[in-house]
């Protein structure tokens, strides 16, 4: 346990040390919740939290990112180590720079890989550059037809109705992760906004040369576009665990296997949350917030000596997956029906739950 040679203790207070690997929404909410009860260390290659479901709108409205990009130091009084995790044992995390960070409790919430800049300022500049690229392009290609690709196509179509927007997706229908009817409604909505959609087609960007404006699909269709955005699924950020003491806790897809208390399989003081866990759920912010609540409460219970039988159990539930179609429309997959229009947009599309997330972190709107 914590206290060995080379141990990093943020305060020297003698309190329990909770180390959170991953500074996404799950990691941030857990770190924020625990900081009054333990000395918290967050390990993240970025200096900031990024609310991911705002990214597509931030590309056409960079002012959104001013609220959705939050420096870890704004909500956390603990220590922030800006580095990637490279290894983990039952006692410590080792960063890519070789820094040893021992813990009493560990939370792994690394989600998906994301090549984002280190600083908030540089990330804001990226969104501003994307905005300029979109603004000064007459034609735009979007690759990928899951929620992020559909949302970006919708944002551009609504904000710039005169631009030619093309979406290429390698599956038979859009939004396969959400539902068949939702995908059909989204397809009809996009086409009503003059978005050209090609299904069961792929584009290999690796074969493109810099400056090329003609993109060729897998079936030979040529698409001319001034710029493109890749909205393909990103791999899980778990490769750093594969050669660690926790390697047997990963399933075949690279997700961490967890028990009903969201503890990593076979571990007593290591928890996991967010997209990296093996619970079969849609990757939605609602579930991430539920994970964070269960993990933080269970760690607090353990700190106070609770027995395993007293720990909270995570109850898998279904929710209403929603995909924004600009600010005024959204498509929602309900248990008995699929709804498209203003009503689901009132739940998500207006501010994309930014105010709610900031409120959970104790920050002003």
C-alpha cells in the first residue's frame, strides 16, 4: 500500500490517497467527489477535462468549448500529474516518464484514446481552426456515421445550409449503436437538409496525398471536398494495461472486467468507470455519471471501514439514447418508439448538458 520509497503524497497529510487515471468526465467527477475525504491525484495527459459530447458543436461554434473545456485545477484541489499512465500494479501507477504514484485506492477511467493537445488553450485553438476550415470550405466530407459523424453533419447543415456536405459510412445504416429506427430517421433528416449520404462505403485516408480534394470510396465513387473530418470510432485506452499485473482483468475487447460494485475483477481497492468497463451499455454521459457516483460512494464506504456486503451495486439500466441534429432537433430511441424533432432536442440539444456537468463539479454555469 501507499507509503513506500518514491511515493508521491500531495500533502503529507496521512490521509488515504485516491489516484484517478484518466481525466474525462468519469475521472473528473470521481476526483471531485473524493477530494474532501482523501488526498486525490489525477493522472491525465491533458491539463483539462473535455466534455466529449460537445465536440461536434464546438467545431462550428467554438464559444461552446469555452464552457466545455475545464482545467482540472478549476474543480480539483488535489495534485494533477500531466502524463500518460504506462504501467500499473496492485500498489502503484507508473507514468510514461517513469514517475511512481502509489495509492490507497485506484480508479481507472481512461476511456478511449484521444490525441488532444496538452493545454486547454491549444485545444481551444483547434476548435477555432476547425471553425475557420468549415467556414471557408464550400464542400465538406465527413467519414463515419455513428453519433459523432451524424451530429457534425447536422451542425454544419444547419449552420451553413449552402455548403455541400457529404457523409460516408461503412455500415448498412446510420447510428447502428443507437438503433435501426433512429438511424432511418436520422438519414431522412440529413437528406432533407441536402446532406449526401453514402452507406456501406469506406475511404482510406492513408492513400491520400496532402492537398488532395478528390476522395475515392471503396466502391470507386469519387467525392470532391475542400476538407474532411474523420469521425470514426477510437480504440480503447487500455493498451498500457496489457503487460501489467492487471492484464488478466481485460476482456477480449480490451475492456476492464468489473464486478457489481465496479471494482476491477479480483481487486479490493481498484475501481474502473466510464467507457473502459465491460458493462454492455451505450457510451452515453448519463451512464458515465452513474458510474462515477457508485465508484466514489463505494470508496468512501471503504474508507470508513464498510464491509463488502455494504457496498453499492451498479444496476444496469436502459436510457433514452439521443443524437443531436443541430440545436433545434434531435433523434431519441425510446423503448416503445423513436422520436425525432424539437421535444428530444429540449432535453439535450440546447446546451448539451454542459451546465449540468459543470454543476456536478461545483462550477458556475
